[in-house]
C-alpha cells in the first residue's frame, strides 16, 4: 500500500531537526574525547629508560631569532644538528614568530620519558650517550677550544635573492642548513634568514662581549710528536 500526500508540518520539522542536531553535536564531542591527552611525567621511577640506536632519536628545541645577529647554540653530547627553521609575521613590519633547531643522535642514547600521550611515551629531552668518549679540549680566560661538532653557530642573511647565490667558505666548518622567513599583508616581504654551521675540525674561538662564542674559530693543528 502506498501512502500519498504526507504533509510535513512545522512541528514535524522540529521533531526531525532536533535529533539530527543532537546527533551532530554528540558526534563532534565524541571525536574530541577520542584524542589522547598529553600528560607530563614528573617522576621516572615507574618507567624504564629507552635505548635509541644511532639515528633513531630525533628532537627539536626552540631558539631565539636567528635572523638578526650571530647566534651560538649548545652542543649536546652524542647528538648533531641537522637543520634550522625560523618564521615571521606582521602586516607592515617584521615580527619574529618562532624558530627550531633539529637534532639527531650520532651514538646510541638512553632516554627518560618526558610526556605520556595515552599509552604512548614521548622522549623530548636529550638522552645520555653510550659508547661515547668526549675529546679533550683546552680553555683560557677569553678563549675556548671546541672539538669537531661542538661549535654550532648561525649567521644571519640580511638580503634575499631570486638568483643563484654564493656564500662565503669558513675553514674548519661546514654548512648544515638554511632558513628564511617572510611577512606582509598584501605581498611578500623578506623577513630575514640564516645559515647554520658546525665545525668539522678542532677550533679555537675568542669569547665575545656577551660571554659566548658567536664568531668562527681558527682550526687547531694537533701537535705531532716525533719518535726516534
């Protein structure tokens, strides 16, 4: 039997719409609840250390604006920097957004968990390297030796170019990465950039007025002992 000429009244519309709205809201709320919460781990006593083989522990750390002046970054034993990033914002003028330095472990490291996301443990701090021996270096009142990989600095790039560009070579160092930023409401405006370097040889650096080592050092030649 076919039913014809069913009239949809305003009351019927309300009865149909209200459950649908409720269903949509319930679905949305359920989706939010499904996302695991991230909780900080205060005590490590209930957790075992995790061993990461070389190349398995990749983390980033926040940095200050690298586009305005030379910057030095801390060396972390067992790790090496592999990249740098920076960002900017603003309608008519430059404002620093944020920046990151990316690291990866060169040696196996043991790490403590720092956060828990649901059942997953996160390891956002540098670990302790194993099978690692730190090279001996010397220091004075206003100078410091850095073993290969320990002197990490970035140099600002004040100008932007759409063409091929050559950059200066610094003896004893290698470029690791490059970053640039932009801002502007109506079009592109260059916000500054930088190149990240690390030393490939032992270098001797002079301390700057801020007590850091933001200039390139001079490669140190190891003294050779002649045996007769």
